[in-house]
C-alpha cells in the first residue's frame, strides 16, 4: 500500500466516473457543465486572486475543456489552476478547505514552513479531508517568495488540484519591477490518471515514442560504421533500457492518450497572454506545477535575469534558458523594449511537445513559436557518472548524442548488463581524482572522486542499475540541453542572498540512493519502496548532511517537507536554499538540513507517478 492508499477510500469505479467524462455529471449534485475553466488572459478575464488572512477554498469536480473534449477536473473554487493566493510575510493565515469530492482530499503548501499538522499529507501529518467536511489550516507565514499548493491525495494533482502562492516580503521586494505575471506550467491528460499508472506498470515505455528508428540506425552507420552502430544498440538491449527514457508520459499521442502542456491552464492553441508596456521591467513568476513533466523554458528575443529560486532571492544571473524540474519555481526579470509579441516557450524534456504563452503589448498579438529541439540520447555520463565521463564519450563532442558510445570495449565492462555496474574493476583508477571538468564529469580540482556503498536492500528485483562512481558536477545543464548554443541556467549559477541560515557544520551524514527498475516501473529509495521502508530519523535541532545518489538514468526532483535544503557545491560550499532539488542521472548531490521542525514529514520524488510507485520516505524529527 502506498502512502495515499491508506487514506483514499474512494472505490475505483466511482473515481473513474469522476475523472473520465461527461457521463459522470449526473452523479454529482450541483456540478455545472462548462463552468469557468482555465484562466484567461488580457483585459476582460483574469484568474481569481485571493488576498488577506482568511480564505475559503472548495475542492470539487468541475468540467473543463483543455483539448476540445469536455472532461472532469479536480478544481478549487471551480478553477484550474486553483486561485492565486496572496499572503504577507509575518501574518497568520487561516484557510478553510471544504472537500466536495467523493474521496478524501488534501492540500499541501509546497515549500512553506508550517507545523507538521498543517502540512497536508494524509496518513503522515493529518487524516485528510473527508468528503463533505471542512479542514481549517492555520499557521504563521515565516517566509516570502513564489510557491505553490497542490493535493497530496493520489492523482488529484494530475487532474487539476494545483495553484500558485505568492508571499509578499515584509520589507518589500528586493528587486523592483513595473509589472508581474504568474506563469504556471502543467501537464494535462484527458485520460484517467489511474489508467495511465496501470499502463506504466504493465509497460513502462508505453508512452515513449522517441525510440531508435531505422533512420537513426542508418545515420549511426554513416558516423561510426556498422559494427559500432550494432554494438551501441546491443548494449542498450542487454540492459533492457531505452536511451531516450526521459519522461514517463509524453506529448506523443497513443490511442488518443497523451499529455497536453499548459501555461496557466491554457493549451498552446489557447495562447495565454500576459500584457506589458514597452520599456517596463516585467517579473515573471515561473512555477512548474506539473505532475511529471520537466520543462526547458526560454523566451526567444528576450534575456531572462533569474532573481529568485524556490522563493529565495539569488544573486542575479542572466540566461537564455532554464530547466525547471517538477515543483521548482524561478522568478525572472525581462525587459521587452519593442512594441511586439514574444513567445514564452516551454518544451518538455523529452521533446515531444511544449507549453506556449505570449508576452505582448496588446491582446491578440502572437509571435513565432520555435520548433521543438531534436532529442539527444542519454550518454555514458548519464548512465555511469564519473566513470562514463572518463571515457571521453560523455556527449560533449557529439551534441545530438549519436555515436557517443562507439569505440568502447564493452566486453571489458561486465557491469554494463543492467544491475551489475557496481562490479566493475576500479583498480586501475588510482590517482584519477585530480582530473578537471572535461575528463571527470565536473569533479572539482583536488577533490576525491566519491565512492559510494550500496545498501543490501538495493540488490533485488526492484533495482536494475547501480552507479558506483557518480558524478558531482552541478554545472551540467543536462541531457537535451548540452551544447545547444544557448546560455542555460545550472545549479552552479545559483547563489542565495544571505548565505546559509545555520552556520554550523553537519554533525552526521545520511546517504540515500534513488533507485528503480525502469522496465517494471518500480521506484524507491535504497531499493525499498515506501511500504517496505522504515522512517528516516532526524534528531531535533541537529545539523546534518543529506547525500542523494541517483542510480537511475532519469532525473528525480526530490522534495523534503517542512525544512529547507541548503545545496552544496562539490567542494562543500553553500550555493542555494531550495525546497526541491533535482538530481540528474548518475549524479551525487549533497545539501545541509537543520532539523528544526518536529513531527512526521514526507520526503519523496516529485514526479507523481514515481512517488506513487514507491519513491517516498517518512522523515521523523524528534
């Protein structure tokens, strides 16, 4: 039983009727077809914005039409996304949340420091909100910035229960702007999320259409010869993995089922528009509120100056593109001087689709929409970390990822056949720890290459891969962004203003591995899904270092409830304060935590289907 199954008492047939279409409408009193749906742009319509200290929110099924086909969404106050909540730092907030669904529901205030009983995770911090009941959240607001809120009950987040949360600082904004817009990215499916999850469990590559083709094979023969092209495919086949496994569900259509990517609830043809006057400084509050899609965001013709990450002010850094993992937020400044429209372009990490909006001086204006970039292949660096980088075939010399494995003698790598990677012979690697970025996956100068130990629980049917020598570089933009000719933000660029909250050194270290079996769609920490695991214990008041090692070839945005994570550079220096930390394939990431929040907290991957598949732990602070 996963963490939400303990509190989700809705029978499957009822749930499917709720989520799967207009046939459900007659079953629920008061449900109005074609109710107000997504936010609309411009001068005549706008999202509901709620300000103050007292709020009333109603969770209920609502008819939406994102794709031309009416469907049932899980809405707040009849809106998808949910209303924008505006709070002020220092106030005490009261929110009365009424559940009109036939199932237990919940709201989690993502990234907000609240007492454990107000965190909104059924089965951990409270019992959930039963059908027909009202739960009162009440807590002081200790922070400021851009955040969001969403359900923590099964797949309600995927079906629409998410919304922006803006907190005004007591002393006013550090950076002046003339205008601002919330830009909330999300993914929508017309299908029942329970059905999508069942398809993934039966066939994890069901939605993956970026698979090697005959045309790819012929191009690889031209680049590396027949033997090299066959060798590369043989290696992937032996591992039973795909070199293009970036997302669980994609924008590619299969039997009518796919994701539609949204900006503020608007599909690309609906074209959400945010207005500006030429010469204004416009603040864009980007929020990735998707269930499982990582977006790469850019605005052709405009530079973006990043001024905040996960609600925390950072030293300004100007970039062309930002990879936004699920649940992350970034505030940027743009300065459009011309009387013209600009496209906000957010392509999915797998390059199967995009969300699109527009910045314009007037409603109805549009700009060209870029073509989606060509997808690369995962590289040896993404598969083997520092060991893969040492091969010199880490994708840097081959921007499209083709041919990056040619010339390697896989017969000398017994660990290449799936879960045996940890058995590779490292005896010939002494003295390699001083190598520079180009040869060792970003190992800092004079820093020893991390050697990891795998828990005994990692050796079983739920784990198909181990990384014995993970990379630690934070200056890698990641697969499908490398060498694209644009300046891409990386974690190495982030520097939170004010430094760490707690100056103490960590007293102890906890290492957890992000594990999974891609073929079986099983995900876990240290090879144990949530139902098999024991809580992780923090001592109240202690300062500790969390070490995450990604033993898979997928990105995992990891979210610790209730406490900040203070991201470290590879040489142990403070970088940024974050509530969600994306760990790239075969990467080792460390961050410091002060256990100042007593209670039971969730710690999980924020890819919703990975969390439901088992990548979830309970943290107890006592």
